[in-house]
């Protein structure tokens, strides 16, 4: 594609660097930016510049935060003896959204993935080991996706931490609430039968 | 959704202002930006800032250009007596990509659309009328999409310009090269039969 303007081409190229955005979509987005009030594009440009300079990670649980220690880690009303280990900040947001979990988090920043060249050293695993050694932790909940990489990461973490007097758990796998049995995939169905729970009226 | 950081939230909000990008996609993109080398996000931010300040439109045909008069309008090898009227710069790029059209362009900047509150005054129609009055124009090709708005715009332009000694044409509508007849929509098929062209071997 030949662009009639270098300024246009540069903007399209940079937008097309984002995952899932091709050259065509990038061009559509950039032309949209040119047709809307320029203040909105200035705001976007500044927000991205701010993102690079202004983003901080909680030094304790490594979630994205505007402070050195995030609101969850600082909150005395939360149970800091339970750590929910997640991959990234999206998982923290999803769990926080339910309003049901009152423990603390530890954000790994990814999963161990030899295919993508991500080893344990690039994740915040040592920081989790330090937390476990320093703090009174009762339970660690592994809330990672049940992919090969997720399972590998959980297994690695478990081996690193298993000497301590901690209960380990993973989030329950099974059919989603409202899912039809006949459409469930085999692996999920097998798992949901294997890990069946005693029926009690009080749960409903 | 509750964001753990205002910086993050602002970036997500601004990205989600773009068409076709929801909050979830915006968050995914922003987290991707945080995981890649920050120089790339700085480059994106600067390209967008540059877009606002540095973009220019050709004063003659209104396409996006880095100069006051674009390369096509300035090119003495092109036939400036033929103007191809298009909606936006993407159409110019698509036609230029074929390498077959040697005339000039006029970029309207949109279509007349009462539904979206776009009247003739917001488009570069007066500028086209001025070109026709000042220059020796032999032919005007309407290359607008065949939607209600496109047809309305063509009709309006034709009424504005029809007193002059100019040939008017629209790009051919019909089955695409390689299209199967049985899958063509009715309107296109009817049109392709109505506007059939004499068979000549030399065209192949």
C-alpha cells in the first residue's frame, strides 16, 4: 500500500503494531481520528505517553497501581493470609468484580512458556517465595488458566513452595453456571464428574 | 469495571473511544503496550500527536498529503482533465494501487447523509464546482459507493455541475472478476445484465 503522506503512514504503522489490528483496520482507525475533534486524539496520545511514564506496579503483589503499595495490599479489612495467584491485572479485576474474594493477590506477570521464551526468572515468582517466607500465609489459591503453560506454572510454583505449612488450592473447573451439558467439551465434563461436590440444599 | 489505576483507566477509556474497540479489547491492547518495549508505545503516542499537528490536505483535491499540493495534482504526466470523485483517501489509495488510472482526483471527505447530519456544506463540493469552472475538465467519474447516501451525493453533484460541457460517468457495477453467478445478489445481477457490454475478443 502506498500512502500519500508519511505522517499518515507512520500513524497507521504504529497502530498496526498492536495485536489483532491489521493495516486496513489501522487505516480506518487513523482516518476516524482525523474526522473527530482533534482534542480526542491529543487525549489518546497523552494517555499513552502517560502510560509509559506513569504506570506503577504494587511492590508487594505486582498488580498495576498508582501507588507503591496497592489499595488491596494496604486494606486492613482484607485477609492477607490468603493469596490468590493470577497471571495479570485483568484477572485481579475480574475477581474483584465479583466482590466475593476478600484475600490478597499475587500477579505473576505471565506464565512459564518455553515456546515464548518466558522462564520463571521473568515472572514475580521469587517475590511470592519471599512473601511466603516473611508473612503468615495460610492458603495459596492458584487461579491460572488450565492450559499447558498454566499447569506448568502451577506445578513449578507448588514445587517452590510446598515445604511450607500452606494449603494449596486451584479454582474449581467444571461446567459454567447456565451451560448446557450436551455442549460441554469432554475434558470439562470429565473433570466436573471427577470433582463432583456433595449435594446440599444450603448451597442454592 | 473498576480499574486499579487511573493511568490505566484513562488509557483504556481513550482506546475504547475508537470505533470497533470495546473496553475489553482496549484493556487487552493497553496491557500489551505495557508488556512490550516502551519505545514502541512512545512511538505510537508521538505518531498520533504528529497526526493531529502535522497532517495536511491537498488544497486542490483535498486528499491527505504532506505538501500543500499533493503529488498527483502536481504530476504533469497525469491527465488533469479527468477527475475521479471519491469519498475519502482510502478510495484514492485503492485506485492508485491498481496503477491503471492516470487522471486526477477530488476527495469529498464523506457523503451527504441527513441521518448523520452531513450536508453538502461539510463536503468539498464547492471546491469541485470551482475546479470545474476554472479548469478544462473533460470528464468526471463518480466513484462513490452505491448506497443511498452515495447515490444521493452523486445526484446532488450532477445537478450542481450539469450545465457545463462535461461528460459524467460512474464506475461500472456488476459481478466481480472471479465471482460465481449463482452467489451474486439480485440487484447486482440485474444491473450486470442491464449494463452488459459488447463482447470483443480484444478486451481479454
